[in-house]
């Protein structure tokens, strides 16, 4: 979840992908624990924040690339 928050604030591609991957791994671990572990919600929050940060980065790069093309 921390990587997702930092990736969202910094709009950083490099933190969005690990946030998604680690969130998925954490949700699998929670599901496999049979109720002994909790934190599935925090893992889901990390996935969502990582995806939003990643999407924000892609949109920002697309807008900047379009701006570059239009100024030529």
C-alpha cells in the first residue's frame, strides 16, 4: 500500500508496477492463509493506488507526447 501511495503522489511509473504486483501477491497469501492472516483490504488498496498511479503516468506521458507533436 505504501508503494501505491508514493506512486500516486509522485505519479511514478516505477512504483506503480511493484505496488500492483506486491498487492496481488499479498492478496494470494491472505487467501491461502485460511483466515489466519488479514490485510486483504490493504493489499487491495495497494493494487488500486498502484493502478491509478500507473494510469496517471501513462495519461501524463500521452499528453506530453501529444503536446510535443503538436508544437513541431
